[in-house]
C-alpha cells in the first residue's frame, strides 16, 4: 500500500495522485503571451504522471510581472494560449492549475540568468525598460534597488480589480485549480511581513491589518472561482529573518483563509531577510505539517523533496496532503510514474500500464525483453 498514489478529491476536482508540479517561472513569454514552449514544457509533466500541474506565477497586470518574460492574464488576448495548456493537461489526466500574482517591490527584474536584479537603466534587451514598482511602503526590496511607490487607496483598489479580472480569465482558460501568490517577497507577502509593511492605516500595523488585503483578495477570488473547484494560496510560512513573519503567524493567517473558503495552503518560505532556518532535504515540510495541524486545513509541501520514498513519507506521516516538486520535476518530468514503480504501486507484470498508451505499450514490451536478457554489462556491448 502506498499513500502517494491515493486519489485526492478537493471540492469537485479529483487528483489522480498526490504529486504536483510546483509553479516555476520560465521567463519565456513575450508581452505575457504563452506560446508553444509553454505547451510543451507543461505538457511533459502530464505525460509524466503528475496529478496536478501548476502553471507558473502569472502577472495580473503588466507591472505585476517579475520580469519582462513572465506570463500574463491582464488581457483577454492571453486566454487562448493558456487554454491550450489547460486543455492538454486535462486530456492527459492531470488537473490544470495556475498561480496568479503581483511581484510588488520585486517586480521589474532581469531574468535570473541575466542577474535577477532590477532592470538596468540602459535595457539589456531592446525594448525591455524598467517600470515603476509598488509596495505597501516606499521601501526598496533590497539595498540598492529602486524605491517602490507606496500604494494609496486607488492603487489598492486597482490591485484587487486586477486579481479579480485575472481569476475570471483563468476560469475562461479552463483551469481547475487557482492559486493566489502570497509568498517570496512579492506584493501580498510584503503586506503580510512586519519587516516591510510599515503602514499606519487599515492595511498596516497589527497582524489583523497586515492580513487584510490578502484576505480581501482571497474572499473575492472564492466568490469568482466556482464552488466545485479548489482555491489554493501559496504562503511564505516564515520570512527569511526570524524577526519577521513566523510559522505561528502562518497558522493564524491560514485559519482565516480557511474561513474564506481556501482549500489548500501551499507552504514555501523566505521573502525578506537572510534565510535563518535549516534548509536541508524537505526543509519546508515541517511548516506544512504545522499549518495543517494548527489551522485544520489541507497543505501542500514543497522544497528539496527529491526521492519517491521521501515524498511517500510526507503523505504517510500526515505532514501534508500533496507533495509539490520543483527542480526535481525539471530534472525528471516522469518522476510521478517512476515513483509509482519505485514504491511498488505499479503492476509488476505491466510496470508501465499507467503511462499514456503511446509510451506504456512500448516500454512494457521493452521491460519484458530486458528481463529476459538480464542485467546489462560492458561485455554485452554490440560490436
């Protein structure tokens, strides 16, 4: 018996297993548009057996993007490209999900392989100019970075409209899971963190006030997202610095999110301050376990989960309800199907029966032939 391959039903959506692809930006979009790269990139995870495939952080407005290469949902014209992805994922057995977000003080950056720092005064790529960033307070995200504009009432109202409109478009595109991004030092995380939110109005100061904007947006998304489809929220369970947001703050926040109709808390970490927590294999799983137990809500664990047995233990021990893979999925898009074999959940006589028939038929026949030949050795190399 394995637990990683148990079905999971969230409202009216059922995942074929507990293995998800974590949202990971690809920085390959032009003006927010998905193209063939994105269809192929995400499609391979559905072919590899993942139960849930989350499309990367998608900007709710042009200024909400992390980089010029981010996907977007600020225009109806973005819907068809994303629809292709959602339709393919669903056709191949995976539940299609999408994360929507606003980068806030960490917007207008160069792509990671160009430095992951603010866009230069002289564009590195023609036409890719810096834009004005926003935040709860006019404090740079890091030393030497541009100073963001503190959002006023009109700015906050626009952010709320942008998230709502992006959710409507995600629904039209055919996604079944919607995730709200409240992590990693981006806008909603910046409102939550006491390290960055120094406002003196209803959106700053106390924990209740710092949670206000993310909760208002979560409630509005729940009203838009169909009642038979699940809503996720990604949080940074802790800030980098222990002087900032804590896991106990996350428990309180998650309780309020549950009241708002959120179904799953996706537990990441870090955002502001140098990371001051253990960061070995599965280092964020304890955060998922604490939130799950303390807030009585389903959680998703992510972070240096690299082995099927490790992933199985997360579910079997009740630390989380879903295991999300990021880099491990990039390294092995077929991780879910290989985990099924490694954990003995596949049929011994047909180990590839669960794979798409276009692949499994060939591989089952190959497995039988290899079993008859025995282990390969250098002496068996054909001349």
